[in-house]
C-alpha cells in the first residue's frame, strides 16, 4: 500500500513537471519579445587584421608609443588605467629614466598620507605605482561627464567581445545618435554620441586606446 501511494505521488510530480515544461515552451514560442535598442541598431565590429594577431604576431613599439602619447595627452583626462603600473611602460620600449620621468610628471599624483599630520595627501608617482585614478569615485566621474562613466582602459580589449576589433570599430565608427534611435527608444541615455555596437552607451567624446602587452 505504501509503495502504491509513493508511486502515485511520484507520478503526480512527474506529470506536473511535464506540464510546467510544456507551458514554458508554449509561452516562449507564442510570446513576442520586445525589441531592444541593442537588437535594432546593433552593428558587428569591422573585420580588421593587426600586426600582433596570431601565433607569430608582434607589436610595433613605435606605434604603441604613439598610442600611449595620445592617451597621456588626451584620454587620461577622463579615463584611468589603474591596473597598469608605470614600470609596465618599459615593455613598450621606454628605458628606466624615461619611465621614471613619465611617472614623476603624471598629471594626477598618487594618493598618500602626510607623515606629519596623518591626513590624506598626494605625492609624485614612482615606477612601482599604478597609474592613479582620474576621479576619486564613480559619483565624481559621472558628475564630470554628464552622467557617463568613463571606463578604465587597463583591460578594455579583454573586457569587450571581439576585443581589438571592437575598439577599432568604435574609434572609426563614432557617430551622433540617430534620430530614429532617440524617437523609438526614448529611454536611451542622451549624449553627444553613440556606440553602434551598443546603442545604449553614452559616449562623451572619441577615445584612442593603446593596447599594452600586459
């Protein structure tokens, strides 16, 4: 009698699972999904080949240094590279004295503590320091950039699908937000530009990103 009762209970649970599965499949098949800005305006990254692609690829140090120069003089005003230490620049061809000069002359100093007062202070950076954050926190970063949060560029090519191709496509495909995007998807953040690979992203200005071998 107990076995019979247990069998009936088991059969009941199996039947309920089958019904739930069937209902889920029916709902998924008959419910029309709401169109999103990402789906309607998405563009795939451009097909591009780089000298460092593949097993035998190599970096062009002069090219990397030019990219770093642009980052330092333009992009570093908004974008941090807080996972990169100044000493890492030796890997793109700078010698020890040049690395020290880059660290010491960086526009944002490294946070420190005043040994006499114990209060927060800053000091010139040294090669062992990570590149200082541009803004102290996310709130300050958004306040200075019309609500947009400038991403840290340390690992940007690893953080984006299609990596370098995504970055290249972004830099060469920067555009104003299409009128149709704003009218069809009013919830999309208003900004001075949009990323065709992710239309909901608000881009404040064009950026140049050096790809560091780290």
